[in-house]
C-alpha cells in the first residue's frame, strides 16, 4: 500500500459496509478488461480495485475520454445496503453530483488521525442519505451515514459504494475518482490506498 508513513495500524476502524462473512463471497473484479453490468450484478457483493487502469468504463463527458485510473475502492452491493463511517469525525460536505457517470448523492466526512486531516468520500448513495445527517454533525465510528443508491440516482452505475481518502481538503463534496494515467504518481500520494482503513479487502 502507498503512504506507509501514515501509521494508521494503531487505530481500530469500523467496516463501511456489512461485507459477507465468507471471504469467498466478496468477488474481486478486474476492470482492466472492461465493464459488464450484467456480470457485476451476477456476483452480488464485489470489490473494484484501487490504482487500476480501467477499460471502456468512463465514457461520459465528465471523464474527457482519458481519465481511467481508479483511485478509490468500489464495493459493489445491492441498492439500499447500509453504509457506515469507518471512524469518528465531522460531516464536512454533502451534495448530489448528478451528472451522467458522476457520484450521485455524495457525503464527505472529515477525520483526524495521528494529528493529520483525512477526508473520506462516500459516493453513489441514495437520495435519502442526504437527509440522514447534516453538514457539521459529529459522526461516530460505525454510525450509519447512508445507503447505496440505485442507477436512477447514482450516476447510472450498478449499485456500489465508491470510497476514497484524501489528505487534502477537497473544499466541496467531490474528488476525482479517476485520473489520467500521467497523473498517477501525484494522485496516489494525495489519495492514499483506502485499504489503510478498510483492511485487506483483496
């Protein structure tokens, strides 16, 4: 994992979703070979990897045809599945990013770990998620902050959570979930591997 100097290993984190207890129930997708919605749906729960250059997936105007390096982790699960905060913090930003291919309803929570600011984005939520909490609310570790949205509201995707970390304040309820490959080195430093707090999901 990148950013080993963050030293989060001394902290205890809550899972952000109710993953299957059997590791075999969490399928790891390979999106370097393309995006197949029906195949994703057939697997139920699944993981989309961090630092993966994806093929034929980001084709709306939002991505300008060259942003395809994924810098969050996707957790694919049925619409309506609950989403939890991995750690205590404060609700920082919320909005509905409603462009085609975008995050749809999005929440960002601000955390402090080891004296560092850390921002966590939860994207592709349901509309009702934006009513569960308000900006400025204190958030507890393990607190439910939303549910997964359906394709009708989540940017048009098979239902899943896009979870992403940032060391910088995004100053809005948005982060670039994919970047151009030439920006990889900078992006991986600014947006550290979510497994630092999610654990070894794959």
